[in-house]
């Protein structure tokens, strides 16, 4: 089974306080309980902070999605086995 993360966001003024990590870990644990074994998401190639966050949590870049966003910006498809 596969799950897709559509949005995970933390307001700038409270970032770097483990809120995103806690949200992601709770989500991944819940998905495991539901027998989900694979998670994927898209992230803008320009969002270096988010890319770093997901890589820190074991996500890998699977491919580049050219022109993914309405403004023509590219995205990375990232995934993780859980």
C-alpha cells in the first residue's frame, strides 16, 4: 500500500522546534499501523529547507517532475519505505 503526503507545513516563527519532525513521525507511525509500506511526496526543487528535512527523515529523491507547478517550476518526487 502507498500513501502520499500532500502537505506538511510549520509556520516560520515556530520552525526548528521539532514540530515538523513530531508531525511526520506521528503520521508515519499511523501509516505503519494501517499497513502502508511506501510514502511519497512532491517538493519544489527550490525548497532546500524542505528537501533537507525530508532527506534527514529518510526520504530519497526518486525523480524530477518537470513543470510540476502551475508556474512551470520543477519538483522532486521523493519517497520512503516505512
